[in-house]
């Protein structure tokens, strides 16, 4: 592991355009379970039920969705950024990181200190919501208070009364066009593409490492379990995101500054 950390520090130190790509695994050490590890959300809920189509189709579908949301939002609300999030901020502050492309919806990269324009969110953000009729924005926190007061399906303020939806991309919902284009453009411009904590099985997000690789970037993957793109990577580290990224920062800080 020490040699691998050294190898990653070497790649990062030589990079001129580093793009990080994060998934749920970067936030498990903040106490937010991922989807696919044992004990994850989908061990307890059936993902087929929580689709965009079911949310839009009926009040019953929205009621089920908000019941899940009422239970899961407090986990996101109380989570704090962990050393992996902080390490990425350090890379940005030291001009080593272009941006983070994330599949996460937990807002932890921004809370750790990355400017919002440096975080490309492919699956939206669970701390915000909006009315689908009039576009009025709502803090998810505000919606949570209504849910906890016993409202089963929150609606937009009168006179609108429209359907309120979290700003997350649900299963079956179209990907956000601007973010997808920006992510692909930045992935293709990267000379080092660093995957952290993603199973790389959720498409189209999982195309990003391939776009980067095809355009000539080195590919490094830090993940606890195997991914289908490991064979394409220049470096694979099976380890904890927080431990590995913090150790990389330590190595970089111990080095003389490169010109
Ligand atoms: P995933 O659940 O499919 O995979 C997570 C990966 O991270 C796994 O391969 C696991 O081995 C690895 N992992 C877990 N803990 C780790 C750690 N401490 N260090 C290193 N690796 C670790 O997640 P995904 O690839 O992001 O895709 C699933 C979808 O889940 C995404 O679309 C995302 O929107 C959503 N999601 C987000 C959050 C969040 O915002 N925190 C949480 C759960 C799910």
C-alpha cells in the first residue's frame, strides 16, 4: 500500500490537469452508506419502486418517495466532510485539481470547501428542492421540517400548489445536459483522472473515466472493491478513500515544490 500511495502521489505531482471523479464511497467514512456495499440503502428498499416515473405518476408514488426521503435526509444532514473530501480541497487550493465530477448528492465536497463551480454534480443535490410547476426553489431542510410535521406529500406554496421534487436525479430520469457536457469536456481535458469510491457501474456517469482515458489521460482508481474499469487503469489502489487521499497529501507536502 505504501508503494501505491507513493505511485499515486507521483502521478498527482506530475499532473497539470487533475480531475477527480467521486462516488458514494468517498462519503461512507462520513457516515452515509453507499448503495452497493452490504448494509447499503438498497438492502432495505427496492430501487425499482423509487423511479422518476413512479414519482410523477401518482400521489401514492410521491408519498412512498417522501417517506424514504424523510428517513434518509437526516443521515445526509448530520454528515460531516471526511479526510477524503478535505484532501481534494487541499489539491484544489494547491492548484493541482481542476474539478471534482461527482455522482454524490450529499453536498459534502462543497461543505469541505470546494467552490460550487469546481463541483460538477451528475446526479443533483439532495440539499435542495424545487417546484416542478413554477420552479420556486426550496431548501430541502425546509421540506424536511414539513415532513416531520406530518405532511406526507409537500406541495408548493399557494397559489401554485405544484409538485415539489428534490434536486436529485431519480432512477429513470434524464441526466442533466449541462452537467453531462461539462463533465465530459473536463474529463477529456484531464491528464490525470482519479476515481475515488465508485463502483463504476452506474451509467452514463461511469463513461467519464473512459472518456478521459480515450483522450490520453492516466487513470487511477481508489476503491475498496473491484470495478469493471480496473483493467483500463494505470494504478488501482484497494483502500479507504480517506486513508489513501490523506496519505497522498502527506507525501506531496513532504516533497519539494515542483516548478
Ligand atoms: P456505489 O454504491 O455503486 O459504489 C460505492 C463504491 O465505493 C463501492 O465499490 C465500494 O467498494 C466503494 N467504497 C465504499 N466505501 C469506501 C471507502 N471508504 N473508500 C473507498 N471506497 C469505498 O456508488 P456509486 O458508484 O457512487 O454509484 C451509486 C449511486 O449512488 C450514485 O449515482 C450516487 O448518486 C448514489 N449515492 C450517493 C450517495 C451520496 O451522495 N453520499 C450515497 C449513496 C448513493
